[in-house]
C-alpha cells in the first residue's frame, strides 16, 4: 500500500477481533518508529508493548479508552524529557504516527489514545520518572462492525476542506486561485 493510500484508509478503530498480531508485523511497525528522524538524532522514545489481558484492562480505565481491553496489543509511547526537554513529545508523536501508517499498510487498525492517567500508567508499567507517557496506541485487526456513535459522529463531522485548514504566505490568504 502506498503511503498516501494508507493515509486515506486510516481511521480510528475502536472495535477489534481477538486475533493475535503476528510478531513480524509488530516488528515492522516498531521498525517504522525506530527509523524516524528526531531533533539532534536523540531518539527520545521508548515503546512498551502490552498484550497481557489484565494490563490492557487496567489501561482501559480512561474515559475514552474502554475498548483497549479488547485490543490485542496496546503500545505505550514514552518520551524521555531529560534527554530531549524541548522535543521529546514531538519526536515520540512522529514515531507513533509512523506506527499508525505502517499498521494501516499491514492491514491492521489503530486508535491513538490520549485518555489516560499518566501517573497510573507509569506506576503500572514501572516507567522511570524521566519519561513522559505521550500516548497509547490500540492495535489489532478491525472488527467489521461500527458502533452507532461513530456513524453519527462521522456523518455530522466531516473532514474540513483544504482551503479551511491551509493558507498561502499569510494566515487567511487563499491557498489557490479559484
């Protein structure tokens, strides 16, 4: 799958089959993160792969993270704020976006999760103090059903048109001649 096709096909998946993610796919997804450029080439990230049912249940306690319990893999993205005080969040986020696009190209679904209590996650996973939890990433094979709330959300909140999100030279200048 070409990159732009993966971008077009990618969406947040909140319902997963219990099928295991093959290790070769998981390694490829992690390699996609490892290869990301970072500020000063510091590579301030660390990723924790969670497959244990009980740990996924603990991670699913966030308000919008209930479905993590059924996702066969959860990747916890951490950024080392001591190694890269100004860029750990950006660099780790870029690496995680590479994971999302690679997972899509591998036929897997993902959902980026920001709904978590950082202190609880750090305690559960023994994450050192110098690391910040940037995001959680649900990963697995998509269950073909879409819940009603997702259908309603996508019906009423369509993607904005390009001219609403981009300007030429200065904010508000038309991006292209009509």
